[in-house]
């Protein structure tokens, strides 16, 4: 069983920055693909960013490309999401997810097996 725990969400003004962190348990963290998703009230959970297990280029949703950066530290079993130039429409609960699938787009919620409880990000205008 893999446990995933997010942290770092808070209220921030539009144009500001925020860094979310995600810690995952397990000795084989380097073999996990890790992703960030978000869910706004009344909307479906959507893909934000992902990093495959094999160190390839990260993937981003068009809505955050150029503003958000995903990174991972295999030595610390963590993955981070640096969010810059935040907009009110970025307001959502942000979820970190992990999967040991060796291949995939890693952009679909159905590709992930382990999820955190989420952390609230609120961007005020």
C-alpha cells in the first residue's frame, strides 16, 4: 500500500505563487509515475501535471503550461508543484496521485492507483 500526502495549499492573491508538496511512502518511489490533479466545486477532477517514472519530460495541462512546474526528488520520495502567476480560476482542491504503470499518458485519473486527501488552493482576485 502506498500512502500519498499533499501539503502547502492556502489562500493567495492573484498573480502570486505557491508551492505544493507531495510525499509518498514506499521503497520504490523512483518507479512511480506521479501526477497532480485538481477539482473545483461542481467540476470534474482534471489533470494538471505529471512526471513519468523513467525521468522523461513532464507533461502539463494547457491551462497551466508556462506557469506551473512539476518536479520530483527520488531521494526524498517527494514531488512538488510550483505554481506561479496564479489566477482565480486555479482555485481548487489539488490532489497528488501515484501509479506504478510502466506506460501511459499519465493524464487520466484512471491511470492512477493511489491518491492523497487533497489540499485546498484558493486564489483571490
